[in-house]
């Protein structure tokens, strides 16, 4: 039986905590900032109606401490928890514990989190829903004989991936049979050493792949999509620059991709905001589901900008038991949006973390410009957490206008006191391959490694 949210505990920090608190305030919901000792002077703590200190700065003793969050929930009298992204947001045990305490978990069910958190189960679920997946081996592989048969079926080039893997570890590329016979035992040894499990599986390697994801929203019965986001510009699998919609897709491809995401969300009876990630083959035009993130994403604002829908408010309404209240035909794609992540990292020192004191700060303003951040002048950025400082988001009538507004927004931004990725974005926006949308998941790292760029660009 559903209940209305009367007070919301925000179990996160940084810009997403600020974002959630503001969305709750817009709906008239009182908020509690659950924060570490390092964040008691944060913007989130200042904006919330109440603060509950979880524990010391270290995340494992605060933001990742389920018992501490549950104690804060009880002490505050809140009847709902929004986990944001990262930390406990995709922890099924946490979702269960919140509901066992009689409170609302703002997100999907624990069952859905578990189902989509297991790569093999997620792949199977997608296939059952008729969603295309990257061609690969059906089962885990333990010996070379069976692996050779599976490789013949999958075709080359292919990736040998640790079944229990994550973070890019335990992955080997084989371009042909000879390489496969060499790399298979190496992948098994790596998997065993890294994860305590030597089982591997095979997946076709797409040389010119884009990372495209679809934003979905569901109320447990019905689901809709808010179109797709282009997230191919990554460094070490971390997104830096995102846009919506993807410039790679035509309307027919867009319809097919987004419809497949809704199919899977419907099959899951999905509740809340979620993102389905796909690999898009730039050569063949095929797309393949790879995984689902059962939470709000860092880059959700660009989907909001092109649709006019507030995803965080929608999550809160759905969690209170309200129906979705949207048909797919109500959601119209308008213009183009870009998000640039501003991190406390030094690109000249291989993106070494650079926390510090914010000396001066000016954010851009104007039509089609939005900034999501937790910074203020005099704020000391702690060294314990993710380096994200802000997201500069722009919207235009088309991609050309959005790119122009992105350049202007960067020029109007002042942030001193630490090294950041602001200058890197300014360089990026001058690249012809970005203007022409000629890129894939390998483009950014290739460009970053270019010695000519390093000589010319790092001084900017």
C-alpha cells in the first residue's frame, strides 16, 4: 500500500544531494541531509531542513554504512530515502533494509536491482524481452576446448571477459584463433587473481562502437522513454562530455533503440528512473544492450533539457504512489543539449585529483544554460570523494546552437583555487571531429594521448 512522502532523507552528497533537495522543496517535501563529518558545511547541509551526521569522512564509515543511514532515518523521522547515484544507490540489501524499516526507497524494487545488477541475468532478461544483446557465449567458460567452440560461434574479433569482472579488469582482446588460444588462459588467470573466480565469457568486439544510453521512467506498471544520450567521450570508462540526442542516429534508428528500452522496462515492471546502456556499431548501424543502471544518472539533466521533464521530481511522485501520468506521445524531443563535467582533476598531470579551496567562482548564465553544482566561494573541496565539482549544461534549438552556447558558457565561467577540467572542455569544443560528430568510445583517449595536443593544449 503506497504512502505519501512526508520527509525525505537524502543519502548522498555533492551536486546530486543539492539537486534532490531542490526537487523535494519544489514539491513541498521537507528534507534531511545525511552527511559525513567532512560535509557538515556543504551546500546540501545548508539547504536541507535538517542534518544527520552519518560518521567520519571515509565513505565506508558514512555514505556506505547502511546501519548509519538507517539510524539517521530513524532519528530524523523521515519516511523516505533517496540514494542519488553511486554509494548505496544500487545496493539491493540497502533498498530492502529501508523498506523493512517501514520507509520508502526512492527507486526500483530490491528484486529489480539484483536482477539487473547480475550481468548474466540482465543479459538473459533482455533477450527474453526481445532486446538485442552483444553476440557472445551463452554460458560461462572454464576450459579451452569449450571456449574454442564458443569462439567459432561468436566470431572474431572478440573479448574474453571475467564473469565476475568489473571496472575494466579481466578483459582480453583476441583478433583471431591463434591470439585466442594465447589470451584465453591469461584471461582466466587474471580473473582468478582479481575476483577469485576464473570463469570467463566471450563477447563480440565492436571496433567502432558508440556508447548510447536510453533514459526510461516507470511507475511499476507503465514505462516511457525520454530519448537517448550520447556518452561515447570517455576516459578510462569515465564519461566526460555527454549530449542528447545522439547525433549518430536517424529517426528510424532512434525509434527502434528507444522502443527496445521501453520493452525491457515494461518486462521488469520498472519503478522510478533508469538507464539502459547500449553499444552502437557505427559501421553496421546495429545496437546492442549491455547493462541497466537502476538509479538516476549523473548526466540526467540533458534528458530533462530536451524533454522538459524533471526526472527527480518524477521519481519522488512515483515513490509516493502516484501514477506515471505520461504517455509516450506526451514526450517530445526538442532541440539538443550538452553536459560538460567539471572535475577537480589536473589534465596536465594525467588527471591527478586536485581538491582545494574555491577562491573565486562565477557560473555562466543566460538562455539555455544550467549549472548543477554544490560549490560556493570559500568552500573547501574534500579529498575523500569523487572529483565531480559541477555540470555545465546547455540547450539549443539544434546541435550547432548547443555547441555555440557550450563555448560561451565555458568562457563565462570562473573557478579558481584548484586544477579543473574546464580548459580541457574548451579544447574539446574546438575539435573538428567533435563538431562533425565523428567519434566513438576510443576517440577521446586517442586525442588525449596525442603529443601535439599535449604540447599545444596544456598551457591553455
